[in-house]
């Protein structure tokens, strides 16, 4: 399975963006799908998680501003971001995991750049 992100771009502070993560195959077997981000000079950090039963969790900085969702019929995952801040500027990457706790596969997309101007 290949993952490709889209929807990034340049937005003013306070604006919104909707990121998409399209999979080349079915995501029905993906137990967990996640959005990460990485800013220059920083480590990659987890933004949000959604499980195969639609349970969601968020990093503290994302709570109340970002919403993660998935559409199994479209083999896609989304990240709706609002009230964006300059510190949200980063490359956003999607990640998917399928399998068990001991035998699993991990997939990453190449990322999409989000730039928030002040």
C-alpha cells in the first residue's frame, strides 16, 4: 500500500486547511492510521490517531482545533485543521499500520507542506 498526502499549502494565521491521505489499496485492514508532523530542526511528532473502530486521540496542541477522520470506502484519511497558528508550520505525514502487535506492516506517505503565516 502506498500513501500520498495532499491539501497542504500556505494559509494565514487563523485559517483552515483540510489534508487528505490517499491509499493505493484498501485501508480496511489498517488497524491504526495517524497524522504526524515535522518542522525543520524538530523531531517528528504525533498529531492525531484514528483506529479501525473510529476511536480518535489527539496531541494536546491539536485538541479542539484539528479533526481526524477516515473514509474506508474511499481509502482515505483526513485531517481538518482550523485556527491554524504559525507554530503549526511543518511537513504533515500520514502513517498506517496493519497487523497484530507482533507481526505488522507500517506505511508512510512522503508528506505535504503546511505553512502558516502570521
